[in-house]
């Protein structure tokens, strides 16, 4: 039986471009400072009338179109987000309603910027279990990462205002295409370090510190991050996590063709890249034109690379994300046969709001 793999990808980016100059006016920094510290030149911002579910639904529809799967064929709908529409219900239920996935069990996963890889892992196991029973019909899972960080950052805080953009990305999971026994998710690794939970977070709005006039006045609902601590966490944990994942899969580092990381900070990613020893892989970076889109960054980057035609059947693709918690997730995928991307373009599935420059490969050759 063919393995469970990625059958289609999709993404959505709002049309409004926010330049470094605009960010700098609010945060008191220059374009040069932002570029030098982050590698980011622009990011996208959602209009006031859009919520996370709207971005997620647009990306989901594009992934379904590219995979050739109807919404009513989806059995599981998992949304990774740390900026939900509401504290409850789950944003996934709102997406289910928007796209008409009437037969899907829908729920959210919150592992902050690692959320998409965590959600992908859960969905993978669910699809495998669904297909394991005798006579079971093949099922599909729709996995979405979506965030609107522009609503929770302090735009005067240069440490976060310079980094974040809004967006959504999605993949469809199912059995690999007939005649393609290469594709599939080969291995996954999830790591949590609760002892470092204070490095990233939003203090107010939950049961520990309920919303009040005082918490609003103190800015306790804003996203806060210890940038130096996060950089140290990544440097200390990412190389080992990648090495263990590849060893578990029985894959040599030089066999990996593409590394698609969480687009947290381009400068930081380039710094840690040599330690991964993925000598024949391309470091796929989209952060320059998209910024850090939270849980959306891995699927948006994957969709961008896919639609450039850079992924070939049989390629080993390593997805990796890290975020609040602290958390870290990695998934190794052998790319299988997908429907031609040109068919998806005719269906309107080209990532919205991506400038012409972002369609040119920006990956760093390993």
C-alpha cells in the first residue's frame, strides 16, 4: 500500500505590503537595521475585515484544488494557529464551515510557530489509522497553518514589529498517487521544552491573567519574545533534532534535497545552516518577502517552492519549525507525484499577494 503523503499545497498572503520603511517609522529603526538583523525586506498585513479563519480558508481551498480533492472528501481538518478568531470555538470549525468540509472532524493545534509540523504529525497518524481498517475507504486530511500576528504585536517594539507578517498555508494529506510508491512522510520528531516557556508568549487573556482594563493598559496582550534566548534555543537544539530524525529514518544528511524551515529570521537561519550538515540540500528561504508568518511559514514556503517547480518526485524534503513552548518539530517527506501545478494555477491557486521577486528562487545552495 502506498504511504500517506502530501497530495497538494496552497497558500494565501494578504495583498497589503508593509515595507521596512513603514515598520521603521513605528518602531524607531531603519530599513538597513531591519534587513541586517532579520533578512526581511517586506511582509504582508491582513485588512481589518479578515480574521485568521478567512486566510486559512483561502489557503485550504487552493490546496484542495491543487490536490483534486473535494471539501466533502476531507475526513480531518486540523488548523495550527496561535492567533485564533476567538478563544472558542476552534478556528478549524469556522474554516470547516467556510469551505464546506461537512464530513470533517475539525480541531485546532497550538504549538505557536511549530504548530504546523505538530498538526501535520497528528493528521498523518489519523489518516494512517483511517486507512488501516479492512475495507476502509481512503481518507484525506487538510492541514492548515495560519496566523495574523499583526493583531497581537506591539508595533513600537522593534524586536517583534520587524519580524512578523500575516498569512496561511495548507497541505492535503492522503495516500500517494497510484503508480507513485516513492511519496510519503518517512519520519517525524517533536520536541517540547516547557522549562523555557518564558522565552515566547502572550501573558494576558487566559485563565492565569484574564483580560481587564489593567492588562490592556499594561500591554500584556502583546506578543513578547526574548530574541537572544530563542536564537540560543535554536542553535542548541535544531542540529541535534535534525540529526536524530534522519538517523531514525535511515537517511544520510547528504541525501536531503530541500530544507524548508520556519521562516523566523533569515540571518539566524543562515547562521545555523552549516551546523545541519545538509551538504546537498537547498535552504529554502521566503522570509525576505513574506516575513515570519508564525504557524503559516512552513506551509507557505513549501507551497512557494512547489509552485516554482523545484520539487521533483522522489526528492527528500525536510520540514522544520520551532516556536513558543518552547517547541520544535521536524518532518521528513519523500516528495511524491502531485497534480501538475499549472492545473492549480487555472483553478486560482497561485499564492495571493506574492510579488514577482518572490517567485524567483531565493534558496541558499547548501
